[in-house]
C-alpha cells in the first residue's frame, strides 16, 4: 500500500536522526484522518513515543520536538515538515501521492486496501451480522433500507479482510398481527391479487382487518382465535402463515438482488416459538406464571 511506503520513508529519515531501527518507529507514525477542513498534513509522529515523557515537562517535550524537526529534511516524498504540540507533521508530495495511489488501485483492483499491513496480523473470526429484518407481509420501507445498506457494507468489509461472515435476516414473522392478517385474508383476501402483488395485497388486507377489528368485536375475537390456532400449530392456520412468509421472502429476495444484497439465512421470531415453551415450563414449575 502507498501509505505503508510513505510511512517507511518517514521512519527511515527519523531513524537516521534518532539512531533507532525504522521498524521501531513505524507504529508511532500515524495517518491523519481526512476531514472537510483543509488538510494540514498527511502523517504525524508523536515525539513522546521515543522519550520518557512522564519525567519531562511539556515545554521540554516541545523543545525536543522542535529540535528533531529541524534535523529532518524535505525530499521527493515529503514536501513539508511542521510541528504541533508534541508532534511532527509530514505532508506528502501531492503528485507522487496521487500517482502512487492510482498505480496501487490499478495493480490490486478489487483487492485494493485489503493487503494493507494493518490487517496482516488480524485474527480471522466467525462473525454473525444480522441486518435489514423487515416484518413479513409488510412493505419494505426506508427504515429497513438504512439497516440494509449499513449491514451489507459491514458484511462486505469483514469478508474482505478475511473473516468468515454469516449474513442473517431476522424477520418479524410471529405475533398477534398474524392473527389479524390470517383472519383478514380469510374475510377479505384474494388469491389472484396475492399472486399478482403479494406484499401490496397483504398490506391492504391487514389495514382492512385492523379497521374491521376496531369496529367489530367479532373480528377481533376471530383474530385472537386465529393466532391461538397458529401457536397450537393447527394445520390450516400454520399453512396460511407459511404462505405469507414464503411470498414475502420471495419479494424481498427480488428487491435485495436489485440492491446487490444477499443473506445466508432467513431466520425470525417464529424460530423461537417452540424453544420458548421450555422457558415457559421452567417458569411454571417455579410458580412464576399467572394465566389470564
């Protein structure tokens, strides 16, 4: 990487003055983050890293900084040397910087940045990244888009530097809302509309069912009964819920493909529906539950 080459050139010059091995100085030369403000320098070296700073007042450290800076020379790599509070700033020759970076980009292609020595000693890990996570039978909105873009970026970054990444989409696919949706579809749903535009139709059904439940206590009780059947794994209710889940994921996969996003696993709240029964039994044996 170009940055590593520049740091080594700076370290070599500091090494001649300080009479220390360049490798011992490399870790003390830091790239200065780019900001919207005018960039004062590209690298900085903290003089305290080679001094016993605990025994020196700030004035002495600053004096040592100034003296060291005066012994350093600009060359074809470093175009400007300046001092700050306890640090020496180095500005790289802009023409050389642009040329070096572009050469490295063309040389490495999609691997650019990954070969940096910053990552050479990085331990490789298994990493789970859960992102996007919309509710099934609901339209994908901008709040999900934000999580999707950020999560995908993090996953790409972790994979690029060698980690084994699992991308999980943890769906909102269980709960009382599916009682309303199941009852609503039985009352107002259309198989034809479900095939043509699944998510749009399911949203319309849910809105209509929700409104009907507010006006009619019978619809509300039917929704509660549907969810009870769903939790009891009754075949008809579970089959309808599975269809809602499948068509939702199919629609999401098409949309994710347009965004260049993929997932290794689609999980969700329903995954824990059976597992939580063990917890409920444990709480019941300890007399910590109250049935209503």
